[in-house]
């Protein structure tokens, strides 16, 4: 069968995955030449920071990455 032209649209082709987070850990991979920071959160979620957002991070710290993750997923630190 030949391809049929349609109006472009983004569709969900796989149901959303969920994960319960009780603690937070991550690892990062920085590619300065491509201006891309990859953050793997709890070994289940990936956040990519690229382009102007990468530039805005500047010299990022653990606190900056933690705040990025908290904001991305709407998480709050537990009170101790």
C-alpha cells in the first residue's frame, strides 16, 4: 500500500507510563559540543536540556539539576 497524505497531527501511540518516586537520584551525560545535557532520573525517566535552555543552565550544579527534576515532575522535597 502506498502512503496516503493526511494533515499532520501528534498522536499518542503508547499509553503513558507512570512510576512511583519515594526518593530521587540521577545521573547526567553532558555533550557540550551539541549543547545537550541528558539527565536520567531514577533509572526510568529521561530529561534532555538542549540549545538555549542548555546555555541558560551555565555551569550547572547538583542543586540546579535537583530543581530541574523537581519542577519537571512537580515533586516536593520531604520535610525532615
